[in-house]
């Protein structure tokens, strides 16, 4: 029996769950960026997305949109994917580029300083650091010694549900910084062994706090822009105990 429209829409949403805001390392679905989603019987998928402000960075928007196209196009039944951004200062340029499958630089011409690979790499490294910090702190609380832990040992650790989720998220980004066949489970952003764990964690914490603040800011701005008052605000973030926002 052929999948129903609802089943195919669920598949698309599941694919979009793996597309993240590059700066926040959070799924575009959780951030409520997906404004419209339609699946036609002929295999055409149409996605409309929104951003917290009219002036959000065009390169971030283009990167997310391109990732949406790539993730959904990987579904075997998809024949065409149309992604468009609404109510943004560069919406026309972005949507024209997406429709014609142009690179960011081709779409923006002289307004683009570079292609998106370097930007993507920068934020993948930050995602690696945030996910690594969360897992390191979890393992330390258990009494483990993560600095000398081998990758094979990390894979075989018996973890609770939270630990297993943190491990999976970290391993999804580990290859961004770890060299091929690196035996250590944890290395720094340069692929080197971690020497002073306490100092290293303090540096990672700054990355995480900045991302958490930006996440609260984005949610608050999105809620205000679209009159969705149930979203957390910066005041909620400020009232949190230290590091309470860590996933």
C-alpha cells in the first residue's frame, strides 16, 4: 500500500529534524522556523520557512535552506523540492537562488564575501564543542576519566538514556575535529589531546553560554514577531540557575 500524505509529511519533518540552525545547533523544527509544509501526490515537497527578524544574516538563511533541500531530496520518493523564505530583506534574492539551485556566491554576486563552506565549518566546530562539553560533564559526574578514555571504551560504556543521547550527539560531530583513526575519545578543536581538563571545560562553557543566550534571543524575537507568547524570553534565560539550559 502506498504511503499516505500524512506519512510522507512525517518523513519530511523527520528529515528536517536533522537540519540545524548553524549558530545554535538546534533543529529548525524545534526552533519553529518551518512555517508551511505541503506534500503533493507527485512527490513535490514545498517548504516555507521563517526567521526571527527581517534582517537575520542572509548567509545563515541560505545555508539552512540549502540543508533543507539536501535533507528532503534524499528521501527516495521526492521528485522536486521547493524551499522559500518569507518576509526577509533578502527573501527575493534567496528564493531566486534556491529555485535555480545557485550557490550562495552566485545568488548574491558582489554582495557575497565568500561561499558558505568556511561558515559551515566554523559552526560545526562550535557544535562539536557544545556537544562535547555536555558529554564530558555527564561522564565526570558519573566518576569516569574522559581525558584518557579510548573511543572504543566510549562506545561500549553502559549509559542511561540521557548519557546515551549525549554520546550519540557528540559522536555525530566528533569527526569534525578528530583525525581519522584517532584512538582517544576526546580531543580539542585542533584534534589534539586535552591536557588541562578544568581549563578546557571553562573555555567550552563560554561557547555554550553564548549559544544559549543567542537561542533565547532568537526564540524571544520569533515569538514577538509572530505573536507566539508561549516561547521563552531573555528574561527566562536570565532567571535560570547557572548552566541550567544545558541539554
